[in-house]
C-alpha cells in the first residue's frame, strides 16, 4: 500500500485543506487538466471542502472525450469492412455519429477488447489472412506502447497490422485554452502521468508566456489538495512557477527510453479535438517511414468527416467554460445508458463524474 494509503490519509488531507482556507483571500480559478483528477476531486468530495473562492475548472484531459467523432466512425467503418478492430475498453461505448463500437460489434463486427496494443500484434500474427487494426487513442501516456506495437510488428515482419491513431498532446491544449477569449483560468494542475512520460520542460514556456502557475499533481486526495494548496499559495503571493507535487513519480527529464520510442514512430502534427476543433501541432501523426502501419492511409478512410452532435456541449465542458450540470440534457436525455457525448460515458469524463458522484453539485 506504499504511496497509496499515505495519500488517502484523512488527517493529512485535512491539514492541507485547512491551510488552503487560511491563505485564500481572493477568488481563484484553477483548472485540473486530467479527467482522472476530475473524478478524484468529485468522488472524494474535495470540491465541497474547498473554500468558495477556490473554484476548480475541469479541463480536456480525458483522451476518450477528446477523440473526434469521425475517428469513432472510421473505426466502425473498419469493423463493417470485416477487419478485426482492437481497442481499450473505455472506447467501446463512446457514441459515433450513428452508433458506438459496441453496437457495431452487436451487429457482427469483430471487435476485440484488449489491455495492450502488443496483444493486437499477436492477434495479427495468429490471423495472417485477416487485417487487424488497433484503435490507438490517448495522450502522451499511451503513445509509447502504441509506438512499440508498430516497431514490434515491423521486427516480426507482420504486414496485416496497423493502428488508427488519435494521439493528442497536453501543452498545446493548455495554450489553446489560455488563448480563448472566454478563459478565466488563474492556475493549472498538470497531469502527473503525462509528465511521468514526457518530463516537465514543455511547461516552462507556458508559465513564462502566460505568467501562470502550473503544479504537476498526482491523483490521490492528498496529491490534489496539496497541489491546490501549492497553486493557491503561488497565486496569493503573486508568483508564477512550475512546481512538481508528484515528485515521487515525475522526474524533470521524464522517461527517456519512452520518449525515444515515441519519436521513432511519431512526429508532431495538427490534431482535431472533439468539441473543440483542430489545434495546430497538438498531436502525434505517424512518420512517413511507418505509413504502412497507418490504418487511415492503408484503408483509405481519411475522407470520413461528420458533424458533432449539436445537443452536446462537450466542447464547452472540455474547455472549462461550463460545468456538466449546466447542460440542458445532463441527467435527462444524456445519461451513461444513453450518452450524447463521450464525457458522459468515459471513465474519466467530467459528465460521468458529476452524474455518479457529485449529488448535482451547483456553484
């Protein structure tokens, strides 16, 4: 239980909450980037224990939530072509324009739910007469494993394997949010698991450019309240620095072998974010040397484009402009059993967090 029970210690957490109450004199809007952090804040009742002047804004750090609608439709198109599509379980109920992957599976599609993309490479090796595609979704955190699957397939001489890629990057999203004219954010809690891979160097320019504190933070209750305390302390003192609350996991340089694997297979390019639109240089695309493993190119599905559901305000929620309960469809038409958008069905989605744990928190 080391590094787990300690960070769920009620007394230690309460001490930081008390300190936050003591030092807070102004209204501060702090965005936690990661959906896992959002769920922990809501599930553990932390939002209700903070001072009224400390307002947590929920960010776009849910990879399932920001995967654009057309990527879901492309995966479904592959299934309907008779291709084996492999995916992590958190993607299968996310609605596409007409159906979800789970509904496509119910209609006869060969959808495999896996824990690792390397499993998908093994499936391709075992089924040489079938094409196999892994739905490679995520932030920087999952990019090394997906890149490694491509390198493994190449090493094994497996030609019937490819990936449908939707990898997005945190720092460009933070910059896009800060450049939004509706932005009211005073500080960020950075996503600890992303920084565990990529390190911290990408955040220094953001701190300097926008004069805004960023505190890289973990996911347990004590992590979060300590991170919030560190952010509020900076704001109250008029400082703006990059701090590392999650030092037990995050190192300044990140995971160098993982970064090397990412850069071997991927390069930075433009990416579309569900509900937000295209953000320049905000994602990974497959390098030319590995295009034979790019499912969009291999199966000529790049032209599939669809409009977002106009009844879903996921974009405003992901940009921190609105809270889930401010959506007219929340807990009425839009529920986990009938999601209008990914934030209601994803395990890291803000709408799902509020639906299951918040008791309809209202500002």
